[in-house]
């Protein structure tokens, strides 16, 4: 549900500006759409909503570094060398963005049961099927502070596993402090077994205590802490490594 107190605001369709094409991947998982499964996660963290929003708006490059353990243990159906392959899209002047990860040879819509895959295809347009069938992951943000992520995950390294979706909202409550809300979305027409498997995958990865969520939060916290404590520089000031290099040379000089 979207709302605004601005009486002069544009319509939701105009505001999304075509990003509906990509939202359907998360919200049209079958003829009856998607639904929330399980209780929402809610926590407060000392970070800025802009960092989280940008991370989900298409920053696929951080994955092989921040989540490197996932590759080392075989939890990703791709390698560090291929994980950043794919496509990115943004809506000019709106701030919405999405990254679609692609792994060569990856089975279309892998992670969904076969019968559900056929129903999902019927719910999408031919253009959407062509784009989304090749997407291993889909990570996007509706500006300013609503993000989505879809990816397959397996408890057994090397296997495709099950697809899950997280929808999350970042609510700033003060300088450097943010409320985080996260929901697990599942196909409404999926079996209870699939829904539970998807929820388990979501909980282990991107819920409040999820392994990948902790990776991201650590980076976001450190980024904000660095910005808050970095020294102010002038045009004549030297970088920290220049000071350290100078100090090292001085201390290493022979006594006279």
C-alpha cells in the first residue's frame, strides 16, 4: 500500500514511471499474485537509509566480496567470476533501480517448482518472461526506501535450492539511525511445503539474523562510522597514509 499527504502528488503509476515492469517479478508469482509468509522482521540499526537503498538499487559488485563465504561454501549457483554478469535498469529522474544477475547455463526460473513456473509465465507478459527467465537474482529499490530481493538458495551446497523474496522498508528515525522492516513474499498458489522452504531460505539469509544480512549490516555500519569520524581536509592537508609514511621514515632514520 502506497500513500501520501501531498495533495498535489502525482499518481502512483506516474511515480513508478515504468518500474511496474520489474515489480511484477516479485508481486506476480502466479495468477493470484504473492503474499506475506511468516511474521515480519523488525529491528533498529545505526545506519542511514540511503546506504541500504543504494545497496539494493543495483550494487551487484559487492556480492563476491561482502558475501564471499557463499561462494566458498557453494551456496551460490554461480562463481565469483560470473556472479556480476547480468543487466541493470534505472528509471531516469525517479531514482528506482534494479540489478538482474545472470549465470550462463542457469535453468530459467530455477528454484521454482515446474508447475509453479508455468503459472508464473502465464501471469507475465512475453517481454517479462524473456527478461526474467534469464535472471538468477533480482535486487531492486523503489525510491526512496522500499527494496526487494529475489534469489534461489539451497541448504545443500551445489544444488539450486528454492527461490525466496524479501521485501524491506527503511524508516529513518534520526541521524544515522533507521528502523528496518522485512517481509518474506511467496507465491500465493504455491504449496505449503514450498512456502515453508522459501521462508526458511529467507530466514537464514536476509531476515534480521540472516547470514547475508549480517554481512551487509556490518558494511553499512562501518561506512557510516567512517563518514562520521573522518577528519576534515583542506586543500593543503595530507592523507592519513601520507602522514603514516612520513612518520615511518622519520622513526626509521638513523640517530646522529
